[in-house]
C-alpha cells in the first residue's frame, strides 16, 4: 500500500461546511420528477442547475438534443453545461451527471419525489442514481474554488438527459458537438453510485438486437392452415436455453466487474411480442394465427470478446433453425452496440481520485468495472477521450428500487474525494 497522502485540511473543512448545502441541493434536485420515459421536467431541472451555478460565476449553456429519440416540443431533451475558467490556462476537469430517473414504480413507503430526510439519508427516486452525485460534484467544485480562487485551468459541470435510455439525447449529442473532446476537456468524472471507496474504470460491452420470426396468418380455429410465428420463436428460445446460455455462462473475464456474477457473458430477454394484439387488455386477442413475433435481446459482453463473434453466436443458431425447421424464417435488427471500455489505472484522473480516497479513508481504492453501461461509452466512442471514470456516492444496488436513498455522510465524503482530485488535476496536489 502506498503511503497515505497528507490531508488538505482547508479543502476538507470547506466541503464539511457545505454539508447542509449538499443535502438541500439533493432534495431540490429530487423534487424535479425527471422521469424517463417520456422525459418529464428536463428543462426546469436543467434551468435550476444552470441558475444555481450561474450565481457562483459559471458561464451556462443549454443545449437541446434535437433529433434524438424522444425529443419533442413537449419533451425537449434539454442539457445544461456550466464552465468556470480559472485565472490562467490549464487542463479542464468535467463532472457529468445525468438528471433523468426511471419511473418510481410501486412499493414506496415515502413519496418518491418529496425528498424525505430520515436517519441521515435522503430518500427519493434518483437520490443515489444520481442526483446525490450531482450535488456532491457541485459542492466539491465550489469548495475548491473557495479555497483556491487563483487555480489554473477550468471546471465544467453538466446535467445531461436520457442516460437511462442510452444517453443519445444527452452525452452522445454533446459528444458529437465536441463537448467531450480535447482540447475542450481533459478529464471526466461521472458521479454514478458505485460506492465512495471505489473507482469505476469502465463497463462491459452491450449489444441490443430485435429478432423477428415470420409466419402466416390464418384463423385461430384452424391453425394448420397458417404458420405460427410464436412457435418459431419458441424454437429460438429453446435453442438459446440449450446452447447459448450455457456457452455464455462458461465465459469469464479478467476485467474487475462487480458483482461477481457479471464477470461472465450474459444475455437478457428484454421483451417478447407476438400476434396481432400485443396488449389484449381490456379486450381480447384476435383469433388469428400470429404471422410475426418479435424478441428483444440484451447481450452484455466482455473485453476479451469481439462484437462480430458475439453477433455470430446468435446468428448461427438462427441460420441453423432456418435450415432444419420447416418454414422457419427470421430477420434480425441491431438496436445498439457499445464496445467494452476500461480506463487505464495509471490514467491521470484515476490517480487523482485514488489520492483522494487514500487520503480520506487510508486505504487503496477498489478498482471495478460496471456490469452495465453508462455515459462513459459516449465519452470514449464519440469524444475519443479516455481519461474518464465513474466515481460517486451511493450504493448501486439501491438504484431503480423502491425507497431509493443516498447517505448524507457518503455525499460529503465523496465531495471531499472529488475536491482532492480537483486539486491534484489542476494544481498538482499542492496545499
């Protein structure tokens, strides 16, 4: 273990003095019901963040993700990017948080958008994923600017949309416009909830695809006159169960993916729809033999796998069924593909945040890989910026669940780590 870095007491005291601020800010952010889909309250939430940072001297831009999936005049994909330039030139550190949240769902014991404070926690949808992280990054930046007003370089803070549905109207849109590329930005920290003593270096790859089996319509009382697409899809599922899933389960990675179960290849069946009526409530389904059936797959793959091989495993099964099963025919459509990404452990942003963790907790950080993707994928593939990590407060297992919460102590501690990281990246760690 490395020697514990000396504690920058002034910085830590500046963050501690903002304990109430991080709590209030988190609560205010949760009260915007930024539910995705459809993309509610994006604009007022972005404008709140922009106004908050503008009062502290940041220059603020609002960038709409025009043309992105879901972007409409009713539900505009409004992103906010705020920038504070130091007194002299230097590198830029960018904190990026998504402002969208998933639906609240059932099972809550508190109002999911009231932002209840209880037992040292803030409860609410998006508390840990990731409005608490956004609040921590803002407090970290303000504390750093207070103690070192003459710092070199620049600090950026963004609130972006649609991460929960792929990030195409948010970070992907901004990355295409150059907001996540050098020379504008040098280091990116994404405050996703991955525990305050961990640094997340990246994520597994993902391939989403839709498989459609073909059939022939006929009257449901005489199915022998048609060809049932749902039965054909049943053959696909059976082949997956007998061949593909066991093969995926046998694959292992050297990537430090958490939890342990995600250190192998996985595939989820996201949805299946067949027949003329996808949702028969409140009526009844049509009495027809279904002539089509659609299946959506969510394949997560490892750094050791190639995307062509990942797709080939599925296509080879479908092609074999086409040869061996009477009347079997199919189409397959790519919906999304993202390569695995893993930032090097000796990258500047990794070393800087690691110093913060070692200084605060007197231990080496855990270096992990996320089982699912997040917006780092767009920073890498579109911005071609690889000095990027996820680091933030909160417990990932609480995300998307009823009674989601984030600990106030955890937000304060994460802000302290972030502000130490800022000091290392912008001032070389000087006290």
